[in-house]
C-alpha cells in the first residue's frame, strides 16, 4: 500500500458522513488522503474502504485523523477506540458558512455544518455533530458525542449531557439542563 503523510478517515459513507466529505472540498484541506470507511458491502461515491480493512489501512499513514459521521453510540465508541489506539486524532470540520463565535470554546472531533450557529461563550465538548441550521445559544454547555439533527435549537444557558440526541427542529428553552443519554424527539419543545 502507498504510504500517506496525513490521512483523514471519515467514518461512514452516506448522510452526514457525505456532507462532511463535501465540506472538506470547501475548506483549506491539510490532508493528502481522504477516505470514507463504510460497512461491509456498502459503497460511497468518494474513495472508500470497508470497515474490516481499517486496521490494516491505518498502518499506511504517518499522521492519522478521523471524524465519525453517524449516530449509533456503540459503533461511535468502537471506532473511536480503534482509531485512537492506532494513533489517530479527532479532526474538526467546520463548514465555511457556519458561525462560531470568537468567545465560544470548541472541543476535538466536532462537525459543524452549514448555517449552524455556536453563539457567544458557548462551550462544545468533543465528537459532536452539529448539523444544518442548528443553534447552540450563548453560554450553553454541550457535552461529548451529542448529535443535533437539522434545525435543533438549544437556547442560552442550557446544559447538555453526553451522548444526547436532538431530533430535527427540536427546541430546548433557555436555562434547561438535559442529562446524559437523552433522546429528544423531532419537533419537541422542552421547557422544563
């Protein structure tokens, strides 16, 4: 196999993983190899390998980065553990049309999609997916491995626990705390 200086592994081949791959084309790209990792028997319109090939492929790259583009928390952990055990570091992908306040703090391995907003003094942990048109309000604190589906709104001063999933167009009222491992249905208004 050819050895690459810096490889980005996008875990997944469709949906959000595809959006991540397309966003790479819009930003300054530090990678000389980008490969999607898909489930056995699946394909992707970009360069891809099957997940059973990942361990051997990791040996071909000097510098390895990754981002996970799907929701399943057990699989996210499996890939995170495999990749970090092989020296890969979480990558950050921020769409050029997203707004991230200068005073916001962003962790590692986050994807922030087109038209997403991370407002003033917000703190976003690691490995989150902040999808299209999502708003993270001022002074909000977001944990790790959270998924915000398109249009979700987190108001100011909210606290969001780890591994929580927010359905499309859900709304979390100002000052609300959401504990770990919550699933908020689409179109839900949460005010207590």
